């Protein structure tokens, strides 16, 4: 599984295309062959997955019990807007208009690496998260990381 690193400011052209930063593309050598998948994030942002990671998530979702209403609702919401992306000859990807509207993305965006995926945020929304960070991050770190068991620890 890939673990991406970096935060990148990008601009969309008038057609909704974005150049994939070269240093991020280097971290995904298979992207030209396998492509990417983009969908809605859990907050007001988008998420870009390498195809292999998306397929892994789909395998996990396919194991859920679709006879349960909440499972069906979750899968529908998670899959809504999911779209394959491919790089054109100029290393650009075309972000679907409906997804741009969902995330209130205009022209300036931030790509934020998150382990095995990349979050795509409207720059102003992303920057606003850090405006009053202060001591909140220290408290959050203690709550999340301090003496708590994490997945895989037993």
C-alpha cells in the first residue's frame, strides 16, 4: 500500500482540469497505466484514490451485509459521484463538475496526502481549518494518540 507525502497547491483551469504535481505523480508510478478514482469525502472535500486502493475498498464494501438498511445507505452515499480519472498528455485530470460543486471548489485547490489517498479541498476551506488551530491540535493529539489502542494493536 502506498503512503503519500506532501501538500500541494494547484489551480483548476476553466474546464475543471488540474495538473497532477510532478512530485506527487512520482509517488504513483502506476497512475498512467491504472488511473485514479475520485469521489466525495466525508466532509466537504473530495478524495482521490489510486485504482488499486479503490479496488481494495470496493472489496471491503462488497463484504458488508446489504440486507441492512444502514449499510445500503452508506454504500450509496460513499459511491455517489465516484468517477474514474485518467491523465491526459499534459498530466491533467478532469474533475467532474458535480464533484466540484459538492466541495465548493472554484479554481484554487489543495491536495493533502492522507496515507493511501489524497484529499482535494477548496483552498479557502482548507486554510480555514488552520486559522484557529492553537492548542486544539495538542489536545486532539492527546485524545487520539495518547494511550489508546489503534487498529491492529491487541
